[in-house]
């Protein structure tokens, strides 16, 4: 039952299926807790409930699944600690995946009981404490990922006992100490990621460390290798000469450093007097809490080739975005704040704080950040994100972006897929399932929707976002613009113009405008909209009887007129009758958009309703497509 449109809670009646061998419910919209009655399914060998909206803690009753081989709970909203009894499931011999949740606490020492497990993934949770030394007892493990947590302490030496380990990812944690020499003796190891920790000391030179493309250690400022130490062998005569020369040189250098440091401190102090007015106090608290690992200005300077214009990929209200390659790894996007603009620091603070509370597959991932001083002594702030290779939705609607092998723009099916992706992220942000409460983005528009290599859409730019808790709305803590109104002209809901505070209904409105823009190809600030006429009214008067007049004509081009590169399904869509495409896909999507942009906030549908409707549209269209295809 994977990858369907199932919602609601998991029915308890499933627990009556005593002889059930495998249960797959991943990729749905299931909510509520994991039923404790799952513990009765003792014949289960595979349980996959990933990619849902399940919440609450992991029930200890799962420890009764004595025959389980594979357990996948990833990509949900699970919280609480990992029950130690889960690690007593010695039958686990395939996968244990609890990644992309909000699990807290330490990793139980009992993890060492999983002697037959092949893969363990605990990444992107809120786990702390140290890596248990018992991990060395997982003799069969081939892939181990604990990245994106708050794990501290040293990398245990016992990890050298994992002879079959092929992939090890401990990045984005707070690990300290040196890199165990035992890692270079793991002959099966093919990929090692220790980036963005607080490791120090000499980097081993043998084994996997001979292959720089297989090892990622950047973001550890105090790591060094043999080449960087400058060790040499000298004769006694040369050593004496070095001592004679070194003393005065060292004294001079020390004096220069002292003077330089005092100057930098003086200048930094002077700068902070001004910057504090726009939020540096909050900024400093972020650094103290170590919500993210830090990267140095020097690293970003070199990674962007001195912030060269040829690496510039975008310019926003408060920032410029550069493509960067850190230590020959995959590219990243570096968002450099212009601190001379009022609200820039607050934008940086908002993104750091809010992205530390939310995790979703359709949100752009914040990898690290930089809070430093540049080479001229000026304050420097930057955010480092995953790089989205297919650019922004804005580029696809109004810009030059096309599929390389066909020169085709977005298809109607891709528009629906993107709409579902963004609705999924907004529903997650709005339903209050993230740790701190509801998150209101305040600036949903095509340029803030980014597409990865698979055309999966993700929301970015949380510089104007607001956090709504049960007791307060964190909206007055900072001023993100020179005006009190949040958002971008054309996408701002009408009530914000009357001084209404930000709300989830405001995001719904902006989403609806963006959806209309995707379907029509018209910007809400197009010159054709003058006086009382706007995008919403123009579309509303034409639906449904004159839908072909407002829908982007590119969607109605058949396969004989434009080639496709999206495989069999897209080829079917390209040749489908335009009337069927309008009636079963485009017009229903317009209806959803119009329900989102109603003038009164109270009359708009929620993101949960919008997402459910879009998924039903997708299901109905695919069924119609199957019937109409010979």
C-alpha cells in the first residue's frame, strides 16, 4: 500500500493479522501515533511506515517483533528517545532507518546487540550524547549514518572492528578529538564523511584517506595533514641556523600578530555597536547554542573563487547567492548577507532559528553557516545550503530554463508534482507538528521554490518566516523589512495591507497565486493587470468554460508538436487529448488555486485540504490517462 493517498491514523485492526509477513505503508499521508498493537504482529519480517506524518514516540512494543528483518520509520514527525528494546531485535539483518524525525536523547548502548544488521541510519534527528563504544560489535554493518544530530564526544576507536563497513557518515555533529587511525585500516570503506564537526589533529594518510574524493573532512578547522605541517629533515648545522634566524623572526611575527589582533578586536567592537541595533544579540545566542556547525570566511572565499561573479546564481532582497565547491565535494549554495541593508541580520537569524526546528524532504536543507570577519575586518554572515541543480521555479515559468535533451519547459504533470511538493512542505509547517509550533513562511513565490536534479521542489528563503507558538507569535522580535507588511508585491494577501498579523492563511493565499501563475504562465504583476483587474479575477471569469483562454498554451501542445524526455508516462501525457488534460488536470488545479485566494482569510481552504485535493486530482488523472491510452 505504499505511495498512495491514504490518510488518517493507521487502523488498529491491522494488528489482528497475526500471520502478516510484510507491511508497507510508506509514502502516504498517515498521521497519529504508531499503534502499540503492532507489537502483536510477531510474524512480521518487514515493516515500512516511512514518509508519512506519524507523530509521537516509538512504542516499546516494537521490541516484540522477534522475526523482523527490516524496520523503516524514517521521514515522519516522531519524537522522544529511541527505546533500548528496539536494539534487542537481534533478528534485524537488513535495515534500521529512523532518519528525518525529531528523536531526542542519547543513542542506547544496546545498539551493539545488532550484530547482523547491514545498514543503520539515524541521521537528521536531535540526538545528543556520544557514539556508543558498543557500535564496534555490529560486525555485519556496511552502512552507518548518524549525520545531522548534536552528537558529541570522540569517534570511538572500536569502529575499527567494523571490517565490512563501506559507508560512514558522521557529519554535521559536535564530535571532538582526532580521527581514529583505525579508519584507515578499514579496507572495505568507500565513502567517509566527517565534515562540520570539531575534530582536530593530524589526518591519517593511509587507506581511504589516499582517495580525497572519497573523504569529506571540511568544516573541521583544526584538522591538518602532513603536507600542511611543513616538516623537513635538517642537519645539525641547518638546525642551529634556523634557531638563530627563528628567534628574531618569531618575535617580529608575534608583535605583528598582537597588533593585528588588537586592531581587529577594536574594529569588531566598533562594528558591533551598530549591528546590535538590528539583532546581533539574537545572532550571538545562535552561535552559543551551536545550532549548526560553522565554516570559516576563508573557506567560503576560496570555495567561491573570491565570490567571483561567474559563480553568482541569484540576488535577493538582503543577499547574493553563489555556487561553491568546498574541498572538491558536491557543490553548495552560499547565501551571503548584505549587512548594510536594514533587516539583513534579522533575516539571517530567522533562517537559522526556524530551520533548526523544522525538517522535511521538501524544504531546502541548511548545511552550515558562517559568522565571521572578512579580510578587511568587516562583519560577514553567510548561510550554506544544498545546491539545487535545476534552479528556481521562476526560471522555469518566466526564464530560460528547459529540459536539456528536449528543450521542453514544464509539463502539466510536472506543475502538478511541484504543486504537491510545496503543499506537502507548507502543510507540515502549518499543522504545528514541528517542535516549536506553526511556521509561517510569509514569502511564498516562484523564486523561493527550488528544484533539484530530479525536479523535486523544495521551499527556500526563510528570511521573513515567523514562528507561531501556542502562547505567542514571534513577529515583533525583529523587523525584516522597512515596512511592516511581509512578503512580495503580487503575492501578499490583502489582509496584510490592513495591518493583520501574519498567518497560515496568508501563506495559503500566496501559494494559490503561485499555483495560478504556474498554470497560466502569467505573473501577478504582469502589465496586463491594471485597475481592478488582477490574476485571480482574470482566471475566475474564464473558468471553466473558457479555460483554454487562460491556461498556458505550452501545456496543450501535443507530442507531435513537442518532444518529451520524461519517459513513458510523459509521452502518454504529451499525446493525450487537450480536452482530457484540461478537464481532469488543469481546471481542477485552477479550482484548488481559486479556493486558496479567496479574499476572506476564513473562507480559504487549509494547506491540508489543498494537498488532499491535489493528490486526488493526480490519482484521477492517472486513471483517466490509463483508460484513454490504447
